[in-house]
C-alpha cells in the first residue's frame, strides 16, 4: 500500500485519486439564472443530501484546477440565490454530459443539450422536464473552501418544492430504485447505472460540440434515435464533409443498401448501431448519406 500526503502531489493527481476512490457519486444537474435571467445548466458530482428536517442538499461547483476560474453556476448562485437540482437517470445521461461542455457565458445549455426547460413553481431557474425528480431550492449559504484551483464551494440548498414523475413510483407511492434508473459518477470517464452497473461516457470535447440545436428536425424527431443518441451526435466538433460521406458510402455496402430503401427509420437504426459502438463520426456519415 502506498501512503500519500496531499501536499506532496499535484492538485490534478489528488483530484483523480479522490474521484476514483469516493465513488459512485450522485449527480446534481443544477439549473440557475444570472441577474439578467440568462439560464445555465450544468452537472456536479460533488453532491449529496445532508438533512431531511429541514431538507438540505449540498453540491460544490469547484474552481477549475487548470486556470483557477469559477464556473457559471457558482457565479449565478452568488447573485440569484435559487437553484433547481435535477436528478439524472440513464435515459438522459448523454445529454447531461453534453451540457457539461464549457460553452461561453450566455449560451443556454438547455438548447445545446436538447433538454426541455419547464417553469418552476417557486424559484426562477427552470426545471429539466426529462429529469425523474426535480428539487426547487433556495440557496441558504455558499461556503468558499479556498481561493486556489481545485477549491470547492459548498452551495447549501434548502428544498422548497419536489417534483416526482409518477412512473418511477411503486404501488405504495415510494420511489422504485429500478424504475428511477439513476446514474452516478466514478473516476475518469466511468459512470455507474444504479440498477445495472458500470458504463463509460467519453468526456465532452475540450473544443465545443455543435450541440443538439444544430441537428436537423428530421433527426431530432426520429422515432428511433433516443435522447442519449442525440447527446452523442451533438458532442462532435464539426460534421463530416460531403466528400468524407461519399467515400464512406462508397466503401460500405450495408450503408448503400440501407439508404437505397429510402426508409428513414432503417437509416436511423443503422446510425444508432454505430452510436452504440461509440463511432459517432460514422453515425453522422450514415445520417448525412444520400443516394
């Protein structure tokens, strides 16, 4: 066994050890607004419930280790002391991951991720429609733990209103842990699905993904492609060129046969197969392919 003093290693290495060991961690998908009403949506895995009476949730938007800057969520809760903490389940994990992309201030992550904002009842930030449970909260206090990169900021939230989808409840009105199907963060790119086990979600690009808002309506309204599929498609820096698509089609008999049927659902099903295998670029080439 190795023994380490936190002061003897880099913040990045320490961060990796902490996240790899303290896992799985629930995810606070926090929606906030700034003083101008601009909306921000971002996930945080430094999160848990700490009290039932009063009902208290705490999450921590830490300072960035690479440049010591703060996150928009942290800036927002200092100015508008309200937040909605949306719980993340498996059906929305890819869109949640896309929302973690560091888009510039003023960019609405609801639009980029393709998730649906709905009005809250007692706070200003909107809720995420797709989330199985949504907590409207007031921010009681923000505890700043440090001024250097990697320092946490504890956002202590009192729950004012809870919204629960009826389909995740059992016959006794209790949340069924299989039906809610929550996901949690682990180390690296790894997540844990509460009722099935571990799976991997590649981290968003260091550059900016195009976002779900840049995907055509035909694809966004697909009867085949899921929200997770759209999240994967939106997390690409740029679309393949017409020439790249043409070369791909010319070398792939299955693609040529599929698009020759002129059946959109078959085309989307083939693209979904590539997405399931982690090949987003080829999925896009299928979707963009023409006879």
